[in-house]
C-alpha cells in the first residue's frame, strides 16, 4: 500500500524534471545558434567583402544585425551587397540600404567623393575658463 501512494508523486517529479531538462536543452541550442550568428557577423564585418556579407545575410535574413552589417561595411561594398541582397531580409536591412543609396545619390549630386571629417575629440570642444589676475600683482600706478 505504501508503494501506491508514492507512485503519483514520483511520476509528477519525473514529469517536472523532464520538462526542466527539455527547457535547458532548448535554451542551450538557442544560445549556440546565437553565438554562430555573432561569429558570422564578426567575420563579415572584419573581411569587408561582399561574399562574406551576403553569406551572413543569406543565413540570417531576419536578423536585426543585417542592417548593422550594412552600416558597418565600406560604402562601395555595402552598395554591392544592397544590389545583390536576397529577398525576405529584415526591415532594418532594407532601411539601411535605402539610407545608403540616398546618401550616395546626394553625394553624386554634389560631386563630392571625400569622406566627412572625423568628429572633434570632446576635450577640444570645451572652452577654457578666462584667466584670473594673480592676487597682489594687480597694477596700481
């Protein structure tokens, strides 16, 4: 009789434990795929090559990193990627390509091909306070 009372409790524990194990396995699977996505993204940015960028985009079409990748590529490479991009990419990617193409069109309209100047370091933008005269050395003639 004692064995029958413990059986439902044991089966409930087994069910709870197996559900926990399933969640842990699912989480580790997601985490490893996220790591692969980051690694692929890093390779595409570091290489600055159209082939690497398109490989990342084809593998991770809906990733929000696709738009970031386009923004981090050299402009000429990014334009090539945008023209070769597969369908079904994220909204961020389409927006990044549109902004890049608009900037390129504006640049062409003005005939400028020089990159913009880098921003000034913050410490150079702060004016120095005016110098105060030293005490006791004020001229009285």
